[in-house]
């Protein structure tokens, strides 16, 4: 039984030594793993009524702030585009003008091709 006990002690000491070396070599990876395990455990545990009571107002406040920040960013972006003349109407006008130019170029090219085909060499 002493040999078995000694082997178990040696294996345990070896595993502890390797774990210590791993932690020394990669402390950030160990920290990230610990945080991930903690987050997973927290997500799997059911919330108590007290947690819901205490955290619901904070969650509501964060959601309201995020919504307000998103609206402010959208409005600022739209104003900046509008100041530069980049509005929906301006984009429609540009697209219409581009399409008309393409049609005119195609018509001109077609007329030139037809004229050339009818001209005797």
C-alpha cells in the first residue's frame, strides 16, 4: 500500500507542479478561462427574486441609455450627411441623372452603329 500511496503523492505533486508552471507561463489565459467559467456558471444558475428586484432598474436604465445613444448617433449622422448634401432626394436625383446618361449613351451608340451599318463602303 505504501508504493501506491507514494505513486499517488508523486502524481499529485507532478500535476500541481505542472499546473503552477502553466499558470506562471499563461496568467492571462488562466484569468480569461476563470472568467468564462464564472460567466457560464452565473448564466446557468436561476435568478432569485431579490436579484430581479435589485437588477431590473439597472437593466432598464442601461437599455434606455443605449437607446438614447443610438438615436443621438443616428440623428448626428443624418445631420452630417444632410449638411454635405447627401440626402435621399439628392441620391435619387443622382441615380436618375446617371440612368438618363446611360440611356443617352446607349441611344447615341445604337444610332452610330445603325448609321455605320447602312453606309456603303
